[in-house]
C-alpha cells in the first residue's frame, strides 16, 4: 500500500482542476526508511554503507496496469486503483549496517527531489553489513489509489 505525499496531491489538483500542467517524472527512485515518512515528507532515509535509491522508471513494462499485468499499450482499465512493480527493484549490497527498515518512499530524483508516494513495509527488515542486496521482488511493491 502507499500514500501520496502532499507535494503530489497538490500537483495533481493543480493539473486536473486548475490551469497548471504537471509532467510526470522521467525516472522513479525507491528509497528505504528506518523512520516512516508522512504526507509532508520527513522520516529517516537509510544512509551510508553503499546505500542508494533504486531506480525503476515509469513505463508499462515496469509497473502493472490497474487490471493487472502490463495491460498492453494504453490506459489502465481495472477497478482496483492499484499498480505494482513488474520488475525486481534491487538496492546495492550493504557495506555497513543500514538498521531496521520500516518503510519505503518513491521519489522523482536519485537524491533529494520530491517524495511522491510512501508506505510502511508489510514487515520490518533489519539490514546489516554483508547481507544480500535488498530487493522488492516482482509484485511486492504495491501502490493503491483511493
């Protein structure tokens, strides 16, 4: 699951109901947090130990249509208002302790940038030096509108 940030909510309101265009990000970057962000941002993103956000660009081959699967070219037609990753999202192998990861965030930049979506993980995961590279397997990162 996920929630939209205030930043994204405002951009969508302005785009749909007002006269301000919003261009989707060219790239999406998934970050990991040890303290959960909120609609206003914040939280504590992992840092150090070779940590970097993982990139999975907006594309129908990377994110499921609302009816599931790639849905082919064109718009989603499902009724659930959800998407999930169609490719694995893999982070670098940790070379230091990252701590207990509790949540994720999706940003429009590899560092800094704007938080678009955020959510808690289904279960917390402690990531230490020498652990395997953390990964969201196909279908594991679900974003639901509504």
